C-alpha cells in the first residue's frame, strides 16, 4: 500500500505515542501480527486502521 507523506508522519507519530506508554517493539509486533491474522477477507489490511485502534489494543491513552 502506498501512503502519503502526511500518512507516513501520522504512522510514525502513532508508533511513538504507543512507545511512550512503555510498549515494547515485541509487544507491538505481536499485536500487529494478531490484527492482520484475524482480518476478514473484506478488509484490505490497511495499517492506518490498526493505528486508530492501537491505543485500545494496548489499553492505553
């Protein structure tokens, strides 16, 4: 998937925010893998959708 420069910055900012809560890269990767493994076939796998829900997945924010 191609992302705009604005989307790229938003992705970067979201990851930094999650890390600020002490979430490790291993925990992040586990949640991302879990998210993508359970997607319905109708979902295009957009990482941005995951990022919007990331705080809830980690129970932070």
